C-alpha cells in the first residue's frame, strides 16, 4: 500500500472518537476531532464503522456532523450500499482505527503521524532466521 495515496479509513466511534460511554456519547478523545478534520482535508475517505445502530447511530453521526466531520459512509463500504444479509458485513477499507486493536488505541496524534509521515514510521525489515538458528551461538 502506498501511503501517499488517499486512504479509506474505517473508524470506530465509542472509545476511539469519544470516550466510551455507550449508549450515551462520551467526551471527544484528545485530538480526535481535529485529526479527523485534517484527515478529511488531506483527502482521505472516512467511514464510521461502529456497533451503534438505530437512534444511537443517528446520535453519533449527528454529534460528528456538529463537530464538522462528515463521513463518506456509515457502517457500509460506500454510500449507496444496501444491506444484504446474504453477504459478509466486512467493509472495504485500507485501515481500521479502533480502540480494540491489538495493543490498544495509539492516540490521535500518533495515528496522524503514522498516516502523514509513513516513511519515518516504517521499521526496517527483520532478517529472516533459518529454522535451526536457535542452535547457533551469537558471536
């Protein structure tokens, strides 16, 4: 994936954009609103990907809209997608930003740094070790 390309970002709501207070709406996470606005300004497509549905989902979307964040799609891959129970609910996105990631949520400052300056954040590839490398003593 070329990080200079514009990305489709699937973003969770509770615990990621706001503190988790489900079914209520928690306080915005530090830098969440500003970072999401900047990601939009940078040309990335934002998808709200959340457990919420019905009235709670409408409230989350309205909350974000009141803060200047409009999502490309909500709980679907593209705006025109129609729910079909015979198909997988996995959506198409380049990255998923969620507080339930392995290792937890990085924080919005860290998220933006990774997306805006990926070469700085890339780690050099590890050297592959052979199957019996554990038998060799380090010199």
